[in-house]
């Protein structure tokens, strides 16, 4: 006997199935990465072992987030195992994660050093930022066939990191927003010191191949006797985990919930490269994820032709474009999507743009970089200098 379902009920079923599929596709996915593992101990001071602290905090963050039914949590490791840096990123890519969060501890020969930092992907001229990245990137030498896998990359030579800047603008706005929320929670909730502004750029290999907003958190200095003991305690790990989890939930609310435009057109899983990473000083097209609309340059008239500017900072806070707010720099413009991007100078000459970049870095904007526009629209620098 054949049962015939009326069109009315068929439509109802399709509507339910459609809404279910939409919900499944819009799940907020967080990949949590506990830095180091197994024979890679990370920093070790006063009996405090970084790999263990990283894992403990990561599992606590995950446990908090897993209580939220609208969040899926993916781990790069849940035990004491060694995972290649590129594989950590690809775990997030294969899962089509919404964000990637790598958790670490800091260390310094100066045992007085303390405080937190959260990094986003990008090249920096700041010596301490580069040293931090070189220290973490040196882990690749523990990987099998790393010279073939990371062709041309030497973690001890900053010049070979140049190719890693090709995606520094990709997802930069959302990455900075996430990093800012994490630092805010550390400072406001835990009273921690935010080192050098807290949100920084550096060329971390683990962030390089993750195709979504991504951050690397330095939760504190295990080399500091007081901070190290706190980081290695159940209480200290729990409060840090809660701060990170609250920041992630806040980011989800602001940049994901109810806004389909935050979902990238190309899934991270579709972009995984199984071939070796070839590091070269080329620049690829950027694909900045924004909350609602494309950047709108705050100039009285759209620039005609090719224009270069220097992006000096990005912040969720709107600032008056006065020199006093930008370390004395004049000719500041801004654009706004999910956050405010602040730019210094403008020129149609690339060589002149490099001089402007040097001026910006001399004022303390160590993470500044050149961006390009054509007829008022953002384009890749490589296309601009052809």
C-alpha cells in the first residue's frame, strides 16, 4: 500500500528539514590548540612545564565552551602528544572551524617579566615580537622532514619569514577583534598586565595556514616565580580558561550570531594544501572577513587610480583623527567594518609608500604595513605595483 503525503505536509517537512540544515551549517566551531606536547616541552622554569600548562588550560576552556549547545569544540590535542604545526592548522581547516585559538605560556631570562599578550598573524619589525615567533616556530625542527615540508623556511632567519606575510591582512580585522576581547578579559576580570598594548602581530607558523580568524595567546610568564606558580595551579588555570571562554562567547555574539555574512564563501577545508609550504616573498590576494559590509574609506572623495597607504592600527574604538591620538602622525584616515582601521599618509608611488612605512615604524607602529587601493577600493599590493 502506498501512502501519499499531502502537499501541505510535504511543505511543512521541507521547511523543518531546511531550518535544521541551516542551523547545522551555521554552527560556531572553535578549534583549541594546546601548544607543544610530548618531546616538545616548550619553556621549562622552576619545575613548571609549558606543554602541561597549555593542555590543562585548553581542556578547561573546551569544557566551558562545550556547555554551550551552539558551539562545537575541536581540539588539536587532548593528551600529551606531538602535533606538527601545519597539522594543527589543518585540523581547524578540515573541521571548517570559525576561529582558531592557540594557547601558550611565555618565558624570559628576565624573571621579572610578567603579563599577557595575544598575537595575530603578521610580520613585525619589533625585535621582541620576532623573537617570540622565532622561539615558537623553532618547533618545526622537531618535525620529520621539516626541511622538505617547509621549503625555504628557517625559523632562525627573519628574512625567510617574509612569505608568511602574504596573508597578514586575511581575517586581520576579526583576528584583532578576538585578540582584543581576550586581552580585555585578562585585564578587566583578572587584573593582569597587558604587555605593550596586549594585541600584537608576529609571523607564527601555526597561524599561517589556518584559514579563519586566528590568535595565539601567551597567558603569562612561567619564568616569573609568582606568575609561573599561578599558571601551574588549578585556580590560576581555571580563571584564565574562564576569561578566554568568555571572550570567545562575546566574539561569537558580536561577529557570528544571526549574521550569515560572517561565514566565508570558501570553506577552510577547501583550501588545505597537502603540498610542502614554499616560503617566498610574494603577496597573495587578501580576503578580509568583515561583519557586515566592505571597508568604506573615510575620505571626502574617492581616490582615483592606485593609492598606497600605511595601516598603522586597528581597534574596536573610534578615535578622532588628530595627531595627538597617533603619536604625532598627521594625514590619518580610517575605514570601518567590524572594527576601525587607521591609516597614515597616501601616495601613488610605491617607493614613497615605503618611506611612509619607515616613518610610521619610527613612531612606534612596529606592526604597520603597506596597503593599496584602486579607485577607492582595496586591492592587493602585488596587483598595485605591477
